[in-house]
């Protein structure tokens, strides 16, 4: 690790930002190399960093000057505001929000999937990361694509409220407490009450479209990630907000180009370092959000096939949306960029 490297984490007091700080500590980044920033209301808060304490600064263009690497764990509107000024400082910038995922001039990078992009020629010094759901999709699709080819993926994503950050977590906490006390809470950040409920809407709907921005994002991001491989599976599905705090569950129907027995599909998935197969349902072993927390792999199980449609494979997957789906991607991509010569 370059001891002169200066790293800024923006959004450090959020759900993802705190995980980013923890991941940097695990990689032995010294506290002196790190600046933690957030909104004005968080200025002056402190974060534990081993035996040291980091004081949160307000994220202003001036405060971000002098850094080599800026990790943005911020909402899309904040990223769009900060990036133009950051690009003038010469810092590498990695953004986890949806702000630049659809921008063809900004590389979309998933560490471990297309990390080589970080070593090649880059236009500008900004890199975007895919969503947590797309992260899981890509990690599951790729070993199946290599072994059998993949034509189509249908997904129902059951998303924990931490996808909405601290505000989403607080809303579920408050709604659960109210319902257990016999009171009917009102929706706030989320479009409908999520406490003891399922809401088939995550994020806003696109203009004049039946798809939400979250759902449309999976299709676009998967197309961008798989296009260089010469095979772009059609990905579509529904995002459902569920009353859990952390972790996303994905119910997947995958149409293979070459039908494969379940045993062969399971073997292909086991061969991927990005995936952990938990598939012994008779022993009550299968993926669950409670098991994937703090695990950098995607958990996969409940593999099934139908004799009447042998090209279709059904499975269930889970991803730690805060860790692997966001913070770890930020840190891994950022440190690899910072290690580039020049």
C-alpha cells in the first residue's frame, strides 16, 4: 500500500459508507491516509477506526482537494453534483450510485468480473459500479454462460430496506414498532408501508414506462457488462421491497442455450470463486439473507429444472447488498485504480 496515498470516503456515515471505512481498515489503510466526509448535518460526528477516531468533515469541493482517490457512497444526485469538480482535481473517482451507470463514456466495472478494465486505457478518471442486484446477477450468470450459454434471465428481487440507506432502516424500525403497538404507520421514504408488507416498487418509475429505474437498471447494466463477451442475455424482472433490513434475495429463472442437468449446472456454479453453493434443501440448507451478511460471495441454491422445459433452470440467490453489492466493489475498484502507474 502506498503510504502517500490520500483517500476520501464521501457518505461515510451512511450504511454503505461505514462498511467502506471498515473494509479500508481491514486492508490496513492508515488513518492518516483517510478523510471521511458526509453532509453538513453529519459534520463533527466520529467514526471508530481501530484504536483511532476519525472526525467527519462536510463534503465540499474544497475539502475534497488533494486526494488521490475518492470513493462516493452517496445518492445519485450528490454524486452528480460532486463529480464535475472532482474530475478537475486529478483524483480517481469511483461511484456506487446510479448516477453514471447508463453513461457510455464512463466505464461500468464489477471487480472480479471485468477488473481488467481498470488496468486499460480510460477516458477520464471516473468509474461507475453496478447495483447490488446486477452484481449478483452477473456473478451467477457468468459461470452458466461459459458452460452452457444463457439466453434469458427473469428475476424477482426481494430487496432489504438498507437499499434506501439509513433512512430505509429507520423507516422499517419505526413501522415495525408502531404495528406491534397497534398503530398504523404512514409511509415516508418508501412508497407504501413496508412493515409486515411486500411492496412491488423499489425506487421511482421511469417516465411513461411500467418499469422502475431499479428494474430497468438491471437490463442496461447487464448489457454493458456482458457486451464485451459477445453474448448479452436478456435480463428483466420485478423489484420487491421486503420487510428485512439487510441482504437481497433473487428468485431466478434462467433459460440456457444448451440444456443441462442440474448436477452440471451446480458444478459450473461451484467452479466460480464469486459464488458459494448452498443447495441441500432436504437438510434445510439454502441461501438466506441472514447467512450472506459480511460474506463477499453470492450464495446460490434451490437449483431445479423441469423435464418439460429442460433449457430452463430455476434457482435462488442472495447477496450482501451493503458489503459485496456496494462497499467491497468500491474499495476493490478504487485501490486497483490507485495502484495504476502515473
